[in-house]
């Protein structure tokens, strides 16, 4: 799941407000409450610091969204804010300043809005600055009305350190957990919207399939009557018969898949059987397509791999193949498609890759394909949306990217249930040979 920005608009406004109030607080304490709180002001350097801080604050507020768009930008802003706080404290009493704890403000903002490393770095910098100010105090400043204040100042330093550690641990961890929960909720909302779209598509498909059954039966009867009237072979009749057979086959498969998915049944199947079924489908439904099979070098391993499948797996792959063929035809007359199957031992996953040689997909469209309906001149991406949902139901995922040498690559990643042992499971010797022979063919 991707988050559009580092923090939301409301949070960005709150951070800007807090950073602005920090400068206002420095001015109020220095100009109106210095005697009340015993601040030892050095006005010449302080005026310069306030001018620089006001200019810097105005510059960062002017940047606005661009500053908060990256973690590094916000971290740099909070780091400079900490340096201004350290400078103000140094020229207004140093470690004896009663408001030394205001150094915790940038740390708190970093703990809420940034990864855990950011508040740790700010804590290290602020603690180091505080320590230098404390241990560089002249001996006479450690005395107040004849009392030794060194233990008091040391206690303030220890209290600051404990407070900073609490923020960099508890607060940062809680904020990180809340951000993760927000991301999960956003993902669940997107998944719910996607499921609603799929439900609408499924309902419309079922209704249309039911409505197509009667016209197809009528067309079949008319086809048979015309063939009898002609009384001989005809190219048009043969093509019509092939088209009707394909429609009837697809409609029957749709009915079977609907019943299969409705029952929630999923079966364990060997990869070689999946490849064989896919090859038969391509020969039946896409006879003009040349598929260059690129199988894993360990063909016997592919024949022994078992994955979880249902009736939607082959149609999902076929939809991607049809898109690849369509992309090729838009770019050239060639309808060759590269289809690769490989096994990742480290991830225990099977990867089925489909590459076309078309013009590729625009990056802004590519980011949305498979997760939502996309309106563009070539369609709405409904087939990819359905394929993505089918693969998710099997625990897999669909990844799409533009190939560096042109065209688009669609990768289907499916979890491997187990790898059978040829001797223990009694695998037929011809299975590995059949799987290996596919690597040398071009359908």
C-alpha cells in the first residue's frame, strides 16, 4: 500500500502552527518575562537569531507541501529548528534556563511524524548540546544565594534525558503503530471498494451469460439448418461453427467456474498439469498466437511443484495473454508472446511471466491497473482487475511493469504448497520429459 504524502493536510497545518508558536514563545519569554524567570539575555546575538529564524520559518512555510513531501525535508526542518532553540537557550542562560525542556518540542514532532531514527538523532544532538552547556557553566553560576545548585542542574539534565528517551521509544513506537494501522485501514477500504466493483462485474457477467444461452442455442439450430440446406462444405459455415463452439465452450466454462467458486473449492495441482491445460487453451482459443515457452532449466522440478488452483486460474492467465496479443497487434503484425515459468526456491513461489512487444503502458495507468477500473481509450482494465482478484484468492499476486527493451511484462506469483519427491510420490517418468519438451517448442 502506498501513502500519498508524509503527513495529512491537517497534521501539516498543526506542525506549521507549532513551529510558528515556538518563535513567538521565544520573543515573549525574552522581552516580557526575562526578569520573572531569571533569564540572562545577550540581546545582540539573540536579535540576529530571531531575524534568521523568522526568515527561515517564512521560507519553510512558503514551501509548504513540498517540504513535507519527503521524510528528509521534514527532518532537516526540525533539525534546524532544534539548532535555533539551542542558540536561544545558549544566549539566554544556557543550562540555567528554566525552559530548557522546550528542546523536547522538535523531538516530539519527529516522534509523531517521522520514522524512529529521526527522534533518536534529534535526541542525541539536543542532549549533546545540553551537556556542553551544563558542563561549561562557570563555577559562580552554580551558586544561587549561597546555595550549590549543581545537583539541581544535574537533576534537570537527567530529567530532560529521561523525557527524551520516553519520546524516542514509547511515543515513537505508538505513533508508528498508529500509522501502520491507518495504512491497513486505507488498504482495507480500497480492498472493499475493489470487492464491490468485482461483485458488480460478477453480477453483470452472470446475467449476461444467462441471457446469452438462448441466443446461442438458436444460432446453433440455424447453423445446422443452413449447413443441411447447402449440402456441402463451406468456409463461412466452418468458421461460424468454430465461433459458435468457442462461445458455447466459454459459456459452459463460465457456469462451471461459477459453481466451483461459489462452493469455495480449491485444489492442489502440479505445475506441469497447469502448463498442459494452458497450452491446450491457447491452441483452442488463440490458434494464431505464437507462444515462446521459456521454462525453468530444472524442468523436472517444475513437474514436481504443487500449487493451489481453482477454475479461475487459467482464465486469469488467458486474459493476460489476450492483452499481450492485443498490445502486439497495436504495435506490429507479429503476435508472438514470451511466456516464462520459473521456480524461486528462496521465496518458495512460482512465477509465470508474460511479455508482449507492444508500445508499453503509461506509468500513471500502470500504477492503477489490477487494483481499480481505469478509463482510457483501450478499455477500463476490467480483465486485469478480475485476474488480480482471482490470483489474490489463491494467495498470489500480479505485478506489471514496462520492459526496458520495450513492451510490457506481467508476472504472476503463486505460493508453492510443496515439491513432490519423484520416488516417494510415484511420479511418472514421462511427466518431466513432457514438461521439458515444452521448453523446446513454440506453439
